[in-house]
C-alpha cells in the first residue's frame, strides 16, 4: 500500500537533499555535507563501500574530492518515495589523485547515477549511490 507523502515533509526533505548536494558537489564542503545527516552513512555498492559514521563518511568524501577536485553533479530528475528521495544525476570530474586504488590519470570521467537519500521522517540517515563502475574505469583507462 502506498502512502501519500505530506507536502511539508516533502519540502523539508527536498531542502536537505538540496543542501547536501550543494555542500558536496558545488562547494566541496565536507563538514556542511556531514551536517545534513542525522546519522552520516554512505553505501556505494559498485565499489563495495559502506561508510558508517562521521569519520568514515569524512574519509569517503575526502578521498572523492581529493581524487576529483573539480567534482560536479548535474541533477536530471528527482523522485519521492515513502522513506526516500531519489535523484537521477550525472556526476564527474578530472582524476587528479588516487581513487579506488587507481593512481591519478588526469583524465575526465562522467557517469550517470542514481542517488537514494534514505530518510526517517525528515532525518537523512543514508545516501546510497548507484553507478556503473566499469564506465568510470573505461574513461580513466584503468
């Protein structure tokens, strides 16, 4: 059975997701990205990564932004579910530092993705990022 998401709750969730994406992908401000979570947690199945807690998420985002200092994200669509906001997007950057065991290649990468922001009420509990890792490796010639 599907429930209707309260428009006020939907607006609060949208504001949190907007602030999170702005902090991470535009401002590259890890502390501000962490502040959007009630409990910081990332799951990145393509890489077998789960970062649970502030220190782990700080490390994951630090590694990403260190490897791709010009990291960007372009939103394509946003969908709402009972306990999640799903953002279809494209993200990328230029590979300038080590990432996922790959030394810097200096090559750009971009890949389509789906980011699932999991909520408990209006508390952001986890971001799950789904993308094709093989596409990224191909672009980096890794």
